[in-house]
């Protein structure tokens, strides 16, 4: 099949634009949180897999952390159990935790691994329980409903927070030329399992691996200002201002705080990108404009390229 001159020029331009970024990030670790529409649409799933395999082939070290909320909800519905949420957190009793482990550690994790391998990678699936990767404790959860004078402490079951990450198994896989794919299930000190927010696991893992970048795939364009314009190239101080003036609020706040904590702990930059766009990861990493919101830390070489 022949390519017309216009298409050939465009392809050459794209490849040329990517070259300095490939050179810059060779040997660097990139932690990607995979979730949302990118996990449920076949075209987007294949695009994501090809992006991750390409990163590995050109010398980067991608580490994937995935969610799976819709898949968990679907299986719970099939077995006749209602999903219950309080303050955006899934109430996770023992039976629900069994389903979470089955879906995240089994179905979803293995599907991602198989997809990456089908595109030529060597991917290995893990949960946080493998190799004592993620140590966790029960999350202390408080909730204040409208009309309440003070928040109440609520037991939402096997929902955890990270207490420690032992990256030795991840380091071993990276150096063995494998792509780690991690389900966000943590191990308690008495052997109990905990369901942990995938954004939080990705952020903590990026910190412990001294990652160059943390990338969070979402179902939104990125961080928008009050006129719905995309904001990017943000310093930590600028993000703090946007939180204070109410520009950042609601469901975006936890992701932003996760990103802020990562860049405060030596991750050079965090990206919140739209996973509904095909090849979103590659477009954000290897093009001059990118497609999402970038928050840079002190170690980010590209920080001088952006105006605050």
C-alpha cells in the first residue's frame, strides 16, 4: 500500500518529534495507572497495550498499576450482591473482598498481561501480596453527611492504605526486561487482604521506584480552569493556588493530591491524561504539546518550558 506525500511527511514529522523524548527518557521508570474507558473499549485497550510495549522497546521501563471498579461491580451484580459506596469508597466486606481479589488479581490482571504479551512484550502480573510488595493497614474512614455536626467514623471493611512498598521484586522484573502489571491489593500484618485505590498505589510506587513520571489515565481531559480550558505545565505552588481558589474540587482532588505527593517525593513529573484518546500515553510522552495536565517537581528538566 502506497503512502501519499502528505501522509509520509506527517509520519516523518511525528517520528522526528518523538526522538528527543525517547533519548531523554531512556532507562527511566514510568509508572502508569490504567483505568476508566481505556480498560473497557477494545480499540483503546489495544492502543494502550501497543503504547506500553513501544515504551519498553525504545528503552523506557513502564510499570502498570490497574483498577477495575466496573468489572468488580459487574461480578457483584451477577452474584446478587449490591455495590455500596460511602464517600466514593466501596464498602468491602469479606465476601466483596473475595470478589475484588478474583477480579483484580485474576480476570483483569491476566487480561492486561495477555494483551501486552500478544503485542510482543514480556509482562508479569502481580498483586501487592506477591513478594510482600504492598503492606497495608485498614483505612480509618470518616464521613460527614449533610446536617451532621461532626464526621462519624465508619467501618467500610477491607479498604486499605499503603504502609510500605518493597520494590525488590519490581526491580528484579525491570532488570529482567519484563513489564510488571500490578493489581492494587495490599497485605495486612495478619495476612488479611485490603482493597486499595489504584491511584494511591501508583503514586506510592512511583515514589519508591524514584520514577521519572507518574501517569494517571482518567475519563476527563485533564485539569480544567474555571473557563473549561485545559491547564498544563503547573508547578506545585500553582496547583496549591488552584485548590485554594476552588478551581480544583470534587472528584479531581484525590488525583491531584496523589500527583502532588508524588512530585513532592522526587518523582519528576505527574501527568493526568485522557484515557479516552487512542494512544494517549504515547501522545503525552513523545509530543511537544502533550494531551493532558502536567505537574512538575523540582527535578523536572522540562519545568522551564512552561509558564505558570
